[in-house]
C-alpha cells in the first residue's frame, strides 16, 4: 500500500497501488493541489521522478505552487502552456532564463503543444525513462481540451495513456473540471481509470470528497460524502458522522431561490431584517425555534428537513430511470447505453448493441475488474484467452480476471446484451 498522504483517505480507500490512475473530478474550484502536495509531504522517501504535465498555468505559477516538489524531489515540468494557451508570450518565456530553470532535462517547454502527435511522441519518450514508481501529474484535461478543441482527441489520448501507465507500474493524477465536459466524456474516463475522486465545495469553509470509483478494493463501501477543511495547508477530515455540522442556512437559501423570493421578501414574512436572513443563510447564526417553525410553514418542509445532517434530506429509498443515455464508444460497430447512473452503487450497468455482421477488437469498455455479459437478443462469438465461445439468447458470460480479445456477430440481426461492470 502507498499512502495517499492523508491518513483518513488511506483509511477509507486502503491507499494506492502501483499502476493506479487517479482521476480528480473538481467542481467549483475545489482545491486538488493540497492533495498533490500532501502526497509528497507524507512520502518524503519518494525517490522516483515526478513528471508534471502542465496545460493550464504559467510555469512561474507551477514553480511557485509546487516549490516543495522542485526543491526536494526530482520533478520534471512538461510545459504545454507557454507556447500553447500562453501563445509564446515573453513573460512566460522569461521563466526559462532563471537560475536552475535552464536544465532542459527538468524543464521542457514544448514547441508546438497543439500538435497532438508530437506531444504524444514526446510523452512516449519520457515514459520510457520513467517507469516503476514514477509519479505523473496531468494538471488539467480541461486545459488540454481547450487547447486541442477536440474532446474526442482528449478521450483517445486518455484511453491510450491511462492503461499504458498502469502497465508501466506508475502512479498518475489526472485533473479536470466537471462543469466543462460532457457526460459521455466523464463516463468514459471513469470506465477506464482505477480510481475516481470527486471534489466540491460543501458548506461554509468545508469541502466534500466522494470516492466514486475504487477498482478491485474489497474495503470499498460506496461514495458517501466525506467532509474536510484546510487549515494551514493541512487537510482535516471529519471522521465521525456525528461531527458533521447541520447547515440550515444553505437549505434556507436554496429554498428561497427555488421559490424566487428575495432576502428582503423572506425577511418581511418572518418579521426580520434582510441582514439577519443573510447571516442565517451563511451559517453565521442559527435561527430560533420560532423562526424554524415559520420557515417550515413558508416552504412547506418538515423541521427534520432543516435539522437533518444529510446532504440530501429529500432523498427517497428508490430511484426510477426512464431514459437510456448513450455512452461514447470508440468503435462505430458497437452502441452502448447506460441503464442508470448512481454514484452510491458499485455496479455499472449497460445495454450494448453489436451490429449484425460486425466485430469489435478488444474489450467492450476498458475495465480492470469483474464483468458480466448476458445475451438479451441475437447471438455473438466471443474470444477470450484464444478460446472462441458462441453466446446465444439467455447465455451469460462471467469474466473474473481475463480480457475480451474480440466479439463478433455473424448473425442476420443485431446482438443486444446486458453488460455489467463490478
């Protein structure tokens, strides 16, 4: 086990393993950089190279933000910003005239980062010399997408690089902004990688972290919110559910906006000042019992709704999913539809359609874990470990550790099958 750099995170995840690709889904500017620094603060004996691939920030910003890495470890900066989004501006180029930054083995300024082929070629060279324990940080798939202007190209790059780094026994952090990408892109990334963390603002000065995927860890128990705050660059998690604050204010604010009334209008209904409503909504003061009763009446909510520590007090014990959403597929012969999306479940379920007379090389979805295939209609052939199996309607294939090499449909009709990932 390799420590994440945060004891609480080690406790709920079991830590990292060589080969892990860790995707960080960031919402609202939540601070992923403190988790990056924390890993190295608490793994001071890390002796392998750190490769920081930068698309989003000036080299000066990276050097300042992660000075600890460049001063205490053999960190390599792969700068795709300066001559990419930075447009070769002299302010950014001046970084390379500074003392110590002229080392072309540690500070690499890519000449044309918009040229995907040359970028991938350079990264391949770096990977050849940095295997078995090297640490890769891709600071922004969002920045990559903004530069390349092609979400499919970014996905293809990730689909190639992620399993390669897995096989090279490295560790890799991949960061992107959730709001900037399509659901299909986000889903595809999650299928391929081993670990997915989601970071977001919670309430007041708290943030939340959810473990949305933790491949092949028996201790994994779902993706409930874990709340933390940052004090002097230290991450402090609330380890007891009883410690989670009840944030009445955020619920009042949400209900008020949903009802489309102003703070002044709500204040008038409650016999209060707008300033007092603002203090309640920002959790600076707690409303009295009388005010809570009035709020319950105004918004037609129970008292429990305001006092519950649950982040979703209206949540029901079941869910109905009425519409299938198509998932991005890298093969035009195969259509894949998500049956449902629920971050609290450890199973992913799809309906796949293999078109008549067509074949697909490799797995249905890149996934290191258990897979189940059940034929709903039609038939297909499946090659695993060199063995060819004929699957017809009603047949089920269970895959524990092997990989699908090829599926092909020789029938006169499309083959429809359920595909489950665990």
